[in-house]
C-alpha cells in the first residue's frame, strides 16, 4: 500500500521568500511522485512529477522538487514566492507501473503575505 | 494541451433527487477515468476507476448503487449520485488518461460542487 504525508496543513510565507512544502511517502514499490496545485473551486494542475532518472525535478511556475529515497521525501520548493502562488498544494504517489491511480496527501494551503 | 471538461461546475439539488455529472475528454481518448470526491479543506479521495466499456471498480466504502458510473465511450464518463442526501454534498473531480500510450499523463477536470439541500 502507498501513502503520503504532507507536513503542515497551512504554510505562510512572505512574497519573495523561499517556499518549502514538505512531503513524505510510503511505498513498497518504486514510486512515481507528483505535486499538484489547486486553485479555489477548480481541478488539479500538475506542477511536476518524478518517475525515474534525475532526482531533482523542475516544474512549472519556478517550482522544483527533489526525490530523496533515503528520506522517503519529495519536498517542493520555490526560491521566491509570488502572490499568485497562493493555492492548495497536493503531493501524490502512484505505483511504478504507472497505473495513474493516485494516492494524495492531505494538502497544504500556501498563503503569501505581501 | 489535453483538456478534460466537467459539467456542471456546480449544482444544487433537493434531497432524494439524482444528479448526473459528466466528464469529457475533449482532444484525446480516455481509456481510463477516475472519480474523486473532496470534502472542504480535505484531500481528494478516490471513489472509483472506470475503464471504457467495462464496469467501474469502486474503492472500499463507496456505495456502487449510490454512485453510478458509466463509461460508455472513450470520451465520456458520467457519475450519477442517486437519491442524494445532504451528506453527499461535496466537490467531485474527475480525471482521465489514455491515448494508447503507457504512462500517459493524467488530466483533471475542474470539478463539480454538489450541494444537496
């Protein structure tokens, strides 16, 4: 079975500051890992994903995440927060067979202070 | 890019009535569609997986007779909430994948907010 834990249901940073959203996973098989962003009353938009290969993954809107197998982590970062980054962020895991059946974390609401 | 259209975006219905939500893939063939529900300030919980032309596979605890899923074509899946009750009020989101390519990307609809009064 797979699971995802996002540390911190709410993160608040100042505009221009570093964004760090934490995600730890549990998986009995090599995982595929994803970060999604959700704006109010909308579906999910893929930010980035890790499948195989390079452990540092770059995504859209300046976000990146690093897969650390030893720490079972896939934390999301952005060097400089922008007001438009305010949203809900979900980390997700699926099995390596790429079944696309995602298990989501609880979500982290990111607030940007002016 | 690939688009998944979900309709309606919101619906209000009376308790005891049924509501149908549509999920369409606009520019690709969706061999597999997923239905999620999301309660306020919570994560997405997978309800069921539907493959075109076959019966949906429901997650544990999801009543298949209450949440009817039909995936009759490669571009359309529907979720019908039968005899809706206030506790069914939630945000329902579909996602679709396919195109005949292994590990093809997953695309999400914009969700449907259901309010049962």
